[in-house]
C-alpha cells in the first residue's frame, strides 16, 4: 500500500500499472454480476472477464511487502494455469481469492463499510456457485458487486500517485 502524502516521480509504467489496477476493479464490477445473473457458464465471456479482471489486479498491484504481493500474483498465475488445463472451478476460486484479498487491502485505505468482509463474500459466492445455490449466489453477488462499485468509484476519485506512494519502501 502506498503513502498518499508522498509523491514519488512516476514513469509511464507506473501510470500504466495504476490504470490497469483500477480498471481491474471496474471490469470485476461489470463481469461478476454478468457471470452469475446471466446463467453461470465456464465458456461465457463473463467467466473470462472475471479471470482477466483478477489478472489485471494481481499483475498491477502496488504493495510494499513482496511476500503479500507475490501471494496474489502467484495465486492468479496458478488460476490461469488451472483454467488452461480445464480446472475451471479452481481457476474461478483463484480469481475470487485475488479480488477478495485485494479488496481487503483496500479497506485499510478507504474504510468502506463491509469491504473488509469481501474475501468472505467472494469465498461464499464461489462455494454457492459450486453447490448450485442460486438464491445465495444472487445475494452474495449483489453485495460483492456493490462493494466493488463503491471501491471502483473511490479509486478513480483519488490522484494516481496515491497508488504508488514512496518507491523507496518497495521490496524488490
């Protein structure tokens, strides 16, 4: 996470990764309800949209501590490999882990009500989809999507350098 009071010099890659990260939340906000409400299918564009959104988030996250940064990045790499070999449920679980986990990280920046519970909403949503609990999945999708929408709006309202913070604190 970044320190908003510090404005480090930013290059084009910094701008690109911040924009990709923020667009990842926007794409997740759009694709998550499409995935569930339009009839869940592993060959749908919404399924691939969720995977792409989580990949955008994991690949462009700005966390000082590399141990946490690597957890999200490798979870999504493994998720993409699982999608390739046909383990779609596990791939979706990896995407949900990334989305939920990074929402938890953002809770400490924005203090959005219930955003710290997003990992539980995403895990519950995955489980309800696996068990084919339609009503539960609709309910959890509505909550998760609302939280993603509020977070997306908050992210785009703040200056881009807030996502970067102090570059000297990043572990390489």
